[in-house]
């Protein structure tokens, strides 16, 4: 079960430029503004800018589906024919992400926030 695709992460080469563009688009200041990640929240949508995304195999924006059990969901997707691109890992504060590719090569991101 998912809570929807509430996060989209864009790989960017020029973090400052991308931050300016998305700041103008969303009309809000980032809630995270670090050299390794800039994140915006607007209207229930989380938009992230990842300056390391291209180096990690991202070729475009990746929608992240919020799930309650990332490992079980990832395993179910692999069983159904998806290919793992990035294994489950903690990106800070207990937030887990993983990325996969469906049979057509489309990116599928998974995100599990810490409980408690």
C-alpha cells in the first residue's frame, strides 16, 4: 500500500541555478538547503534537487512513492519484473529510499519515512 507519489527528485548539475528556478516556480523557500540536496514543500508535494543524481544513474526526474515497508515493496516489485537501480539505504534521519526500473525502463522510486 502506498501513500501516493508525493516526492519528485530531479538530478541537477547546477544546484544554485536549479534552486532559483524551482524557488520561482513554487514560490517558497527550501526547507532543506544543503550542498548535497535542496528540498521544497508546496501543496503537499515534495520537490528535491540532487546534485549527485546523475552520478548515481538518474537520467531525469524520479517520482518517489511513499510506502510503509520499503523492503517488502521493493522485493514485490523485483518479483513482478522490476530491476533494482539503487538498493534501500538511509539518506538521513531514518528516511529510506530505493529506486527501481520497470520493464520499460521507467524509474520507480520508493520512500519510507521513519516511524515514531
